[in-house]
C-alpha cells in the first residue's frame, strides 16, 4: 500500500531535501568554474611565455605565466582526472583531491605560491588514497598502473612543494599524465588477444620511464635520455597492441576516437625523441613539452571527451563529424608551430595562438553537441505519447 504524506507535511520534507541538492549543485558549478578558469589562465600563461598573449593588467596574468605548467598539469588535469576517480568511487571523501587541486591552482593565480604548492601536494595524497581504494576493489594491471601514475604525481608535487623549481618536477608530472593514459589503454587491450610478451614489455617500459624521471634529478642528461627513450618505446607498444588500429575501420565515435589515439601516439613518439634531444643540448624543449602536452595529452582529451564528459556531468552530447574539425586544427597548428616556428619565434608564437584557438574551437563544439542533443531528444520526448508534464 502506498503511504502519502499529509499536505501540511510535504513543504517541510521539501525544505529538508532541496537545500542539500542545491548546495551540491552549487559546489559542482563552483568546482567546474574553477577548472575552466584554471584552463583559461594556463593557456594564457603559456601564450604569455612566447609573447603571444594579449596584454592583461590583472595581477593573476603574471602568476599564470610563472605557474603555467603547474596550472595545466596539476590544476586542470589533476582536478579533471581526480573528479573521474571520485565519480568512479562514489564516495564523498574521494572529492577531497580534486577540490584541493582546484583550490591550489586558484591560490597560485592569487600569488599565494606556498599555499598553492601545499594544496597540490595534499591533492596528490588524496588522489593516491583514491587509487588505493580502486586497486582494492579491482586488482588488475591497469588499476595498479593508475596507482603508479598517482604516485608519480605525488613525487612531482612533493618536489614542487619543497623547492618550487620545475626542472626535476616536469618528468614526474608528465609521467603522471602519460601513465594515466597508458593505463586506460592497457585496460582496453584486454578486449583483444595480447601476445605473451606484451605485458612484460609494457612493464619494462614503465620501469624505464620512472627510472628516467628519477635520474633526471641528479643527471638531467642521462635521465632525459632514458625518459625520452621510454616515451618512444611506449608509443611503439601502443601502436602495436592498442585496439585503435582495428576500430579505425569502424564508424562514428569509435573511428573518431581511433583517429585521436593514433595521432596522439605519433606525437608521443615525437615528444620522446625531442625530450632526449633536449637533454643532450638541442633546442627542442618547446617541441618536447608541447608535443606531449598538446599533441598527445590534449589529443587524448579530444578523443575521450564524448565519453568521459557525460559520465562526469550527466550532460549528453550528440557526436558528429564536426568533432573532426578542431582535432585537425590542433594537429595542423602543432605542425606549424614545430615546423615553420622551429627557428622563428614569431611563427612559433603564431602557432601557439592557433593551438589555443583549436582548443577553444573544440570547447565550442562540445557545447554545441550538448545543445543539439537536447534539441533533438527533447523534441522526441515531448512527442512521446503519454508523457507526463511537469
């Protein structure tokens, strides 16, 4: 039998239930707003380093220039990946990590460097704890690697909190991003037959990558060579064993993701070669950092966003051919930046501006896809017979 509350009791129950929901939504909007602000500030900071950003009088603009890498890797990616883990765990405590990393990025922008570094360090500790919980739930090679990636971020943030210098920190930060993506792709390789030597070879590459990151602290030349070689080896492993080679022949979203992945692996190999060359004195630092950060990491973001964004925000989007346009723009702008701009700083700055426009184009494409989905499916729901009106 259905029990109905008296009419007088209903407003009281509504008053008890609604405020927490509103508070949760407000907190979520504030967190996503911080993530968006961090991304914009990080991109402007990177442009500012090349003299390609518009002149801004705001105090945070100078801080964005100084803390570009920390904002992008810790503030943006650390928060987004932390949110993904928290949603997977479905435990309120798991959100402590992304909240701390977002707050750390805002502190850096506010000129509170020590506070910002401390918050990023705390965020990585919480992130490690979340990944330990995931390993306990599912013991597998890919979840173990996710924990290793979290540990790499923790090591990098510890060094950053102690010193604030980016030199010995960057290999650990990039190891965090690269191994996180590699872990997700390792999980997908279970869908196809792996050769017996595939997993041992993958493990050896991970060990080499971590050894290169560690050695970079006291021997940048040798450590950089190991780190770059590991990146190239990982790109080769992914080209051979990832299912993207097979899904490239599919249609729709599966093909789009395969294109993003395979193009990203090419940039991973380029970044590895450039990283090793930089360690040996070549003028390829910009190529090493941004072939990885933009070509590989953001290429993966473009590929996975149509799947991850609905899981994080519950906002569905309508995938279409329009997603290929900003992807092509990103890779074309990178070719310009590293080709024509290799020895010409003005053209390199122009390439960086085109990189930023490609990212903006992708963001607008995602927003448009969300709007299109609502228009199409909203009309379908409205036309459905027997639909209850609010």
